[in-house]
C-alpha cells in the first residue's frame, strides 16, 4: 500500500469497528467538549462521500487544497478524501498572520481553502479572485480547472509542508505518498522500547498536523499499525495526564518544551495512572530527560530527522543504550547513508563535530526524501550538492555508531519545536519606521529550548523614550506581520551591529553577545508580552 488513503481503506475493510480517532472529554477541546471517538469504518464512510464530491467538483491529480482544520477529525476526513483522488493538501498553521498565509497560498497555487467555522468570517475574503474559502462540511465549489480524479502512485504529491530555512521566507516541501509511507515504516519499526503491537497502540500527540512528525509518524503510522490517534488541539499542562489516562494512550509525542513544563508542576496522582510505553521526544533537554523518565516512568526516545529527509534519513535511540546526560540522537536507520564533514568538506575524525550529510543507499539516492522545494529548483539542487543532502546540523559520532547533536549551522531559532528563520523576523522588524537595522539570533531558554533575541539599531524616527516601552511598541507592531512565536522574546538596543569587512553580519559574535545580555540581565525581557499577544490573537 503506497498511499495514506489505501491504509485507511485496508483498515476499514479488515476491522471497521476499531477506533481510529479518540479524544476524551478530559482533553477539554473547545470544539468537542464531550470528546469524540471515530472508528475506521466511520471515517472511511465520511471519506468515501467526500472524495465523490471533490471528484464531481473537478478536483484530482494536480490539485492543491489548503486545510485550516487544526487537529480536528475533519482534517483527517478532508486529507484522506483528497489523497484518494490524487490531490495534495497544504496544511495551514492557524497562527499565521494574513501576509504569511497569503504568501503560502500564493506559493502553493491553492485555489481552495477549507477552514473551521470559527475562522470563516475572518478568512472568507483572504485572497479574492485567487482562493475560494469554504467551511468544513459546506458545499464544495467547482474547481477552476478540471482534474482527473484517480488514486495517485507512490511519487504523487500527497502534501505540501512549509518549513523555515535560512533564506527568510518559508520553503514549500513537496512530499509524496511514498515519503509518508517511508516515514510511517520507520516509525512503526524502531523496535527496542518503541516496539509496537498490531492493532494495539493508541498514540497521543499535541503536535500540529502541519508538521511531518504528527502527520507522518502519528497519523500514517497508526493507520499502518491499525492503532488509534489522539489528536489534541495543543499541549495543555492542566489536562495532559488526564487526557493520557482517559484515552488509554500507549505512546505519547512531545517536544523539548513539554517535559520542561511538566517537571515544574507539583506531583499528581494522575501522572502515574497511565499505560504509556514510551514518548517520542526529539529535542528534549538531556537533563530533563533523566528527571522525566525517573518521575513519570516513561522512557523518552530521542530521534533526528528533517522535513526534507523524512523517514529515509532518520535516527532513533529506541534500541540503544547511551550515557545519560548527552544529547544522543541515536542510530541511523538501515538504508541511510551519511557523512560527517568539516568546513572543507572532508570527513571529520571520530568524535569531532561536523555537518551531517545524508542520502539513501543504493542507486536512488533521493529515495524517501522530499521531492524538492516548490518553485525553487536551484535551492533543491544546492541542498543536494555533491550527491548528498546537506542538513546544516552539526553532529559527531562515537565508536558504537551512535550520533550526537552538537549545534545548528543554519541561522534558525528552534523554539518549542518550531523552526524560525532569523531573516524572516528581521524583515518583519524592518517594517517599523523606528527600526534602522536589526540582527536576530537564538538564545538558550530552559523552557522552550531556544528563544528569539533581537538587537535593534534605532532610526531617527524612534525619538526619545523609555527603552522598555519602545521595545514593547516595536514588538506589538511586528506582531501584525508574523506569528506570535516568531516575535523576539528579548530585545537590546544597540548603536551599531557587528559586521565583517564585507559588511556581512557576524552571526557568531551576535549570538555570543545575545547570550551574555540574557545572562547578565541587560536584555529587555518581552516573553510575557509574547504570551499576551498570543492570547489576544
């Protein structure tokens, strides 16, 4: 079976009464206060009706439909119905601001966007003449072009996921049916402490379906194993353990920020009333991992992958022991070829950090990887320079064949699992007339892994005023252009940015300066303001 829809069809034929989607009332979902429970048969019936309607409306091979449906059951209905007729989806981050959303819709050339009812009034005229917006459950508008409605093959585009790079604007990663099947095959076959039973797993995730982790691992992985998916709207510390216990979750997904938050809570009886066998937690702080496993009795499986590498070039710690306290990302998957190289492109010595280059073994070196960056063949080929995919991540290896994460080569901030391009934040800050120049960099954050830090050079239009109040005004204004999580959590006003002789920003020095400013308390802390902007938005 080479496509997600075929996995659903198979499970609906074999065991239609088995649960596919679960959410307990204790999850306190605003759109499902009593929770929900949908069997494979029920989902398949809804999907079958939807695919017929989409086909009748002219959608099919070559169509792209944007879905702003969060992690609701409707998301799975629309995704799998579109996959059944060869159409691709563009899962949308609901936190995107108008300009960000329009950019992605235009780039994807999506002529239709399906949204939750609560966003209809706000988005129905988001891009008149280009994108038709419909509410989930409504009548499907006729496609502007007639497409052939038939199941796509392994190489057919299944989804377009946007990922932040170092170029400022998000790139659209074209992901095929084969890509998602490869991710799910890896996820369900890690072995060790991540061993899965046929038809017996319940995987809970608070991660969004516009990420390959939730879409590829949890969703497609559970369909592959005949398990159930518990798609929470997001992480809520107050209902986390009740959601896990009441759903019967055997697997949970989390990013580094989740254990950090949970470990700050007082002990609860509910935190041990679970059936969880393991947590897939890429990026969890090594110190938090030790404390989390001891307190909750749940082993954390560390892993590494990128949207571009999918399940072909991926690692896991599920079947290996390693020294506690180290950021081990595990053993490369069988069939993954890799090199660790220095700045000159030569193989680094064992134990010495270098950039990780990856590819698939065999004649087809791009097998299982993304199909390319949408409308950017140049960037695609640059990423594959020399026949290897250049990850931009610095790692080192030990004599047992395990890999350890060291640092990132790319100019990104990894905040709560989100990749944030510093150039995108700098471009948003530049829209403010009081900002002459800025330099954005990551700084360590105990709770979220990293936080966004901005050095700002003021223009003459800035005038006089209290620095804290000026910083707040700039961040609030910038919040109209980019999502709240991308906004600087720290700001320092500076007379001049450090640049090289060729006038390029000295990113290394900027990063060190930022870390020192946070450490000695001279940076303006705006993290509470970010939280307020999120609530207000």
